C-alpha cells in the first residue's frame, strides 16, 4: 500500500537551519534560558568574559587581547550551539505541524436541526460548532470537526492527517465511528455528532504537541537534570576556591601569578557538563518527532520514555490484532444441501444487513458463486438483528430467510416444526474450535448450512509479536470471545497469553495486577470498553480508528491503527533513554582530557611540576586553554545529529548493552578530546604565530 507521508526534513535543510538559527538567538534571553540551569550559568560566565575582553581592549587586562577575545567568542558559541540544538529539534516539529494546519481550514458545516437524514440544516462555520452539535457531511465534503458517526456509513480520506493514501470506512456503531476534523468524505453521506469544542480537537492537540510547546519533562529527564546541576555546582565551588588558593600560593612563594578571572571562567565551563546539558532538551523533543515520522502522536513525553521500559503488552483483539470486522470466508452446507444453494439463501438473508459481516456475506456469494444482489420486492419485510433474537434476515413472498447464532436458528426452526440436520452440531463446533464464528442459515423450517465468519489478523502481526518476545516483552491478547475462539486466535497470532470473555473491569484488574508485581504495562485498544484499561496503563496506545473515549484515555495515538507500531514506540523509547545515557557518559568522559589540558595550563606558573601532566604537549598555557574551550563548544554541533536521530537500539542483554555503550561513549569520550584538543592546539599555534609573527 502506498503512503504519502510528510518527508522528514534534513537536519540542516536551508529553511529549517535559518529558522532554528533565529530561534536560537531568541533563546539566549535569560528569561528563557534559565530553564536550563547549566547553560544559564554558562551564559553568565560568557558575560563575565565579555566584560574582561572589553577591559583588555583598554589595556587593563592581564592576558593578551586575542586570548580573552577567543575565550569570550567560544563561550558564547557554546551557549548558542545549545539553544540551536533545541531550536532545531523544535523546528522539525513545527515544519510537520505546519502541514497539519493546512488540513484545518475553516470549512462550512451543515448543522442539523434533528440528528437524522432529511432534516433541515443551517450552514455555519466550523469554528461555530460546539460539542453535541450534529452535522451532515456528504460526498467530497470536509468533516468540520472531531466527532462520532451516529448515522450512515462513508468512505473517508484521512491522508491529510495520517498520511495513509487508502480511504477507510467510517460507520455508526462499533469501534469505527470516530472521525477527525480536516478529513474528507469520498463517498456516501454520514451524520456526525461533534465531540470537541473549537481549539480542543484532536488535530489542535496534535499540532500543539508536535511543536513541543507543551512538552513536560519526564522523571528520568528531571533526575538527569538534577545530576547535571549538582555537577555544575561542584565545579563552580572548585573553581571559586582555586582563586584564593592561587593568590595565597603566589604571595607565599614569591613567583607565579594568581589564576585570572578569564581562566577560571574557562576552567569552569570546560569542566561543567555542558555537552549533555546543551543536547538534553533536543533529545526529548526529537524522540517525539521520530514517533511522528512513524505516524504516531505522543501526547506525553513520559509515555514515550516509559515505552522504553515496557515488559508486558496487553492488546485488545478486535480492531487491534484483527481487522475488527469478521468476514465470511466459506459456506459449509449440511448433508443434502449444496454450497450454491446455501450461498443463495445466505445472500438473500443478508440483503438488508448493512453491517460489515453482512456485507462480507454478500460479497463472498457474488464473487465465489456469481450470484447477484437483486432489488427487494415491495412486500419484502426486513428482520433486524437484536440481542434477544440473535438472528436477522428478510421475509419475501411469505418465505422466511434467516441467519444467526446456532441456538437461535435451531429454536426458530423447531418453532416452525422443522428438524435439525444430524451433522449441524459437528459443523458448528468445528468452526468454533478453529476460532471462527458460525452463523447458521435457514429458509423457513429448513436449515441449509453454516457461514464461517473469521477474524482476519492484521498483516505482519505474528512477526511483530516474535520481535517483541525477543525484546523481553510478554504479549497478552484480551477479548470478549469465548475461551475456544480466543485460544485459536491467540495461537494463530502467536501471543504469549490471552484473557477470554473479558469485561472492562477484568482488563483493568489485569493491568493493576501486573503493575503491583513491578511490571511496566502497555495497553493498546480502540473501543469504548478499552478506555478504563487505557487510562490505567503506563503506556496507553489508542488506534486512530477507535472511539473518542479510547483516544481521550490514551497517551499515544497510532494514526495508522496498526498495533505492530508498538515495536517502533518501544524502540524509540529505548533510544531516548540510551541516547541520554550515552551522551551523559560521553560528556563526563570528556572531562578527563580537559583535566590534562586546562588545569596544568591554569596553574603551571605557580606549580611548575604540573608540566608533567601536559601529556598532549600543548604549545602554551594560553593555547591549551583556548583549545579546550573551542573543543568544548564545537563538540555540541557535531553531536546534534546523534541527539536528533537517537542511538541505534540493539536487542541484547542489559549487561552486554552496558559494556558496548561504555566502550563506545565512555572510552570514546576520553580519546576523542585528546585528539581534538591537540589538533585545535596545533591550528591555534599556527594562527597566532602567523598573526603575531612569533611564538604564543
């Protein structure tokens, strides 16, 4: 099936780059930057060095002008790169949100006086609709707001919202009644009851969340931020104590100079965890954006992160594991009858049945036996299905055509004085044991056979469950079917366990039981009866084809209504956790090289013995400090693509994963700065020598 999704904008696409650069300058405003305490402290430090640079221009500074100027420039670039990373992540979301806004045009709606076809209506703008209003949407018209179909059935083009090119059926009743504002009716007409006021629609929430405007920090993100602030305070105290210590040493020994304010500021910024602090906001926003690329909307950053720790997944069967509508797959006649005759009677009994099951019976009879659905005569009487009778059909010319549950048809036939075929019981049991639903067909007092209605599994569902199992996630199917049917479908879908004849309270209890055992539970569903369980689950994924209560209870919406997407959600959740951990490890490991670069350079005039720590053989104290400052700044933009893309998830035991990441980001975080600082020092030495005509 072809898809017309919004392409993911390149990280440094021209328009995106320019917009992010402008936004990054705006984010330098202290009223905005204080939300990132580490970078806010770096901004204050940059301001201090700017003052010292201005003083050095007047000749009152102790260090060379080029040194204080270079330190000031790259400290400000450090802050700018941090705000740029966040602005770039937000900009990618805004670019996608802009495409969604195009579908939220201010269309006219036909507000009905009475919620029925043929009722008079008033033309109003979509913005005037309120919750509870009923509107008529006809072919080629835009749906003016979120709602539930209360009458009729129609083909709806949802590509403007989901990116899926194939139209979908939306009909009254069941779990496929929800429609989204901004989508288009292709064929037929429907009456929709509005379920959201202007500004509260699903599309409005999507746009707001994609832009990152209401993104809340997750518990892990808060914990990491507390760690970063603590480290920053520690280094701030260390640097503050170096100043009086250096003054005392200079006076006591009579040689050397106290550490200057510019060098102290540079030392603090280089040792503070600026790399991860700069990229932390971008990581969370980028994770939600990556989900959107998969056609999944995360209503909460917490949900995405929690998905990385999920180890139990509960799935509603109908509409989640299966397509949602049972389909007729075979006509099985009883002894003495033919398939053709059975198909003919089943077609007649289903002529007035507008349910998906009824339509599938008609379609099978037409395709397999070349039967035609002819118009009903005027004296035809429709017999609708009800919970009491559990059968449906039509009366034509004094003859009664029926289909329904086995016991209901048996009772109907016996009441007419008919007999029950000896092999009927075995046929019904065989179909039921296979996980299908048997519908018995009769004409008057004669039973002709059984229709096999089968729940069709969604494509690729078995393979996805195998992958989830390999990731250590237990899958549990929840259904209202009887245990025999549930067991057959569970075996076909290859889930680990199932709960049959489940009521809403049973689903809720199962989730609570798992949570009390310490499991992180994810739940997917699309029906109103799934809403309580979705609200209780740690990660609640609702199908976009589901009912409004289900979507409101969830914290993640799958626009494609494909339960296999949970694997993508889990992987992205793990990516976010791993990316934060890996970049934190890299950032802290960077400090090892900086110790060997900047500390000897800052204190060597007081303690000449520190020359032994100059293992990189940097040209001079000034070049060592400026090289460390430059590396500290430029490493941020180099890591922006990784923060936006995320660390690749590799299914492996936790111990191996920890060792793997420590080797790459821990050891790599120590080696890369040694190489980078040395290379920058060589370039700085050449530039300064060429400029000043001598050594540094």
